C-alpha cells in the first residue's frame, strides 16, 4: 500500500474529507495520511479507538510517536489524556487500549534505528514548546495568535498538523486535525486565522525520503 508516498510533493489532507477505514482490531478506525506498507508500515495516521477497544501486545521495531487528540489513551505505563505527546523508541513494546475511547495522531516506523529515547510530555498549558530534538528531527508545538505568521522552513522536509484553530498556507485553509507535508527544499508561511491556531510540527526528517 502506498498513500501520499511521493515525498517530493506538497501534500495536504483535510480531516473532514478523509474517510475512516476499519483496522484489524475491533472498534479501531483510522484516517491514513501517508503510508508505505501494509499492516506493518511506515505510516502517519489519525486513529480512533471506540470505548473499550484495544490492540494486542506488540513491539515497535521502527518506533512509535503519538499525540493524543481526544479522550484517554492507555497502556501498561499509564493513562495519556488529551495533549499527551509520547515517543516509544525502537524495540519498545506495549498493549494499547482506550477504556473510554480516544483519538490519536500516530507515526510508525520513522525513528532512527539507534534511538532509545522515551518521551512522555504534555502540551497542555504550554506556549511554543520543543517536544523533542536530535540530529535527525525537531518536533515542536506552536501557539499562534490571530493573524500571527509562522515561517515554514522545510529545507529537510516538514509536517504540520493543526491541533485546534485554523490557519492559511499557499491560499489553502487548514482547520482542526488537518495535515500538511512540505517536501525538502520548500519554504512557505502559514498565517493563523481569527481564532488563532495551535499546531504540531516536525522538521528535518524527510531528506532521506527523496
């Protein structure tokens, strides 16, 4: 399976224009943003867990990174409410579930193979925050006031996800849970809408994909 797999192109996926697709686990649905592979894949996905749903125990050979968008996500290490940012590095394992339901943005099989850094953070109550940085990537959250501009330097590629609010980039409007990927070498500007915007960004990680 290949979805938005040409990393030389700008790609935008709007949440309300993308269909939910059932996963192999009962009660778990997903909206695929990009993907290379079948069930074991390099993937960026919005995943929705119905109350009481779960995945069986598994190991993340290529790592897992997620942001909780709604509800409470859980595994053996604890509960992760809205605003939780988690990195489970390669070789880590868990049994994820959502007793009361949850929606997450998740990225799989995109870690440096030698990365063993675990991250458990909350973006709630934070301003502009660097969530993670190493030699391969830089992950941040920006809180933009109405009309505020954000320089999008995608010299090595960039992803932007609207957590809430709205913004405009390249004459295209983005609202809550919309996703944008810019190819390596691109440069752009996003401007927050009338209610401002909170956005998650990742930069520096796509040069090897082109």
